[in-house]
C-alpha cells in the first residue's frame, strides 16, 4: 500500500454522523369554515361498476387544506402537529364555536401530508365525550399516525410513543395543563388525558409537575432523544406563562431534548436552554395555529402594528438530532424555522371565488410575488388597466407578507436560522450555548 493510500485510510473509515430531522407544526383546528373549504375542494373518482359511493381522490378535500406545507412535512423523517380536535365519523356529533370534531378523512390527509406523530393531549380532547376520545385513537391507528397524550387508561395516556429512525430511538411524550374544567375518571381504567393542572386547578385529577418530571425522566431513559409536547400557557398571549418557563426547563433537566408547546393560538418565543450537565435544549413555548379560521377579517394596514392578524401567524420548526458516531449520545444540533401564514380569503375575494383556508410558506409566497412583479415590470409601458390592477394587488400582498414575516421572526432568539426557501437545502445553524429567549435574529435569509 502506498503512503498516500495509508493517509487516506482514516478518512475513508471515519464514521458518518447519523442525522434525523423532525418538523413540528402548531394547532390543527377544524373550525366550521375549515371543514367547508375541504368540502368545496373535494374531488371524487368514478363510481364503482358494482355500485356504491364514488371514491374520494383527495381525502374529501383535506389534501387541499394541508397542500402548501406537505412537501416540508414529507421531507422530514418525522412530522409532528398538535391535533386540537377529536376525530369521529359520528353524524350526530355536536359542534360549535368551542366544540370541535373532524372526520376520519382529515386524519388520513394528515398522514398523506407527512405527519407521523400527533399530540392528542389538549383542552379539546374530550369535546366528543370519552367515546369520541377513544374513537379518535382508532382513526389515527387506521391512518398509521402515532399518538401520545390520551388513552383508554391513565397508564396508556401517559405512555410515550417510541420509534426507530436509522438506528436512533425517538420518544414522544404529551400532556396538557388545560382540560376545559373537566377531570379524569377516578378509576385509572377509562378514557384518560395526560394532565398536569396549574395550581389553581389542582383539585382536578392529574399529575403534579414533579410527577410529570419523573415521567419524563423515565421515558428519556428508554430512548436516545425524547421530545415533550405540552399544551400550556394563556390563550392569545405572546409571552410564556411564568410557571411554564420553570416547568419547561425542568423537563429539559429531566432528560428531554426539546419541549414543544401549543395552546395560546399565537406564537411565543423559542428558547435555547443549556442544561446543568451541558446538553443543548430547546423550548418552543407556542407554535401558534397551523390550520384554523381565526383572525379571518384581518387586513394589512401599512404602518400598523398588525396584532389583529397574530392568530394567523405560524411557523414550521425544523430540528436536527445527530449521532456523531455509533454508540455516541444523540445531540440536538441545528434548528431553523419556516415562517408560515394562514391564508384566509374571508374578505376581499372576487365574486364567485371559492373560500380558501391554507397554511402557506411566506418565503415561497414572497418569491412567487417577486417573480410576477418582475414579469410585469418587463412588459412594455404603459401597462393596461388589468395589468395595473394586478400589480397593485401583488404589491399589497408583498407588503402584507413581509410584515407578517417580520412579526413571526421577532419570536426568535439570537442564533436561530430561517430555513432556506429551497427547503431541502437547509441553512446550518447551531443552537447557542446560552439562553437567549429575549434576543432577536442576528441575520435572516433573503425571502
């Protein structure tokens, strides 16, 4: 063997790090208008020759609802969202403003979109009673979606989800701090929600925070990387509840790699937290809504603060877990966000234009608008009336999207990156060693 070959041998034999990518989204809420949008976009195939109903070609229109973020979820190893609703096919199910239900087609569409794990522990888990809670789990199982946070018994509700991805054992544990005034059954057998009530609700049956920490510690010992999904905080507040800051950090100290929060329906800050033993930890206090019909009458006003549209601000959080070599511990590495805006044309749509509600990637939207404006600018002057109207409409959309992007990114501490618009070509960003919850983005990628 020649000397150059000997020098190359250590390089060729070096272990390649194992990387597992997760993408987290916010609350999926099937408000009545969201269901209507799915129905309006449903497509069916030909009726079977032997009779019966025509098969749906797009899960009764729900594929359309999740369509703009599907490629992001599918390119991840594991896509995760908070399922803020029961899933039942009960035609007599009562639904109204704060009482939710979704058809099984929505669960199937989530699976098709790339969602592999959902959190079911939230304040709407019991909206269709204990029977609806259990039916939800059956539909999720049928769709191939793993679920954490509810179950047919207390132990089942607190049972983590474990899955292996390229030799990395992942764990997901879910619980809620709100249950809309309900309590779990006295008997440990029966439909349960993993519940850790706030001090003012301690009379309701659930675990105490230190017991939840013990559950996290036990689950973390059984996997390489544990993610805790928590339904907590105050609705429509853009700052975390003080109790949740304390609890989130305690869960990381107990062994979780990241704590992902839901419930406020608006974005709250991300926090990089170094544990006492030197591990990098992440807390996302609230990812906001991913699909919902809130703030539907919002219009962008130049120079305005824009808080009236905060319930439509969202993000997809991309997290990489890395094992540098076989047998080494798994660490939390790069973290990046994709700003998301819930498109909702409740106002301003053209006559006969179909109602639409979808989560859209803002950077992708800005690229498309910029391309169209460039095409209009390349036309010989003067522009005709239709082109001038289109240009004005595109400029308004561009200004609105840029403003929403800025509102979303204010939730990022120093050192967090904005994922590349190319999606598959992610910007490398290592979590800072020091907590920076009150900071801002140092630099942002161009839209």
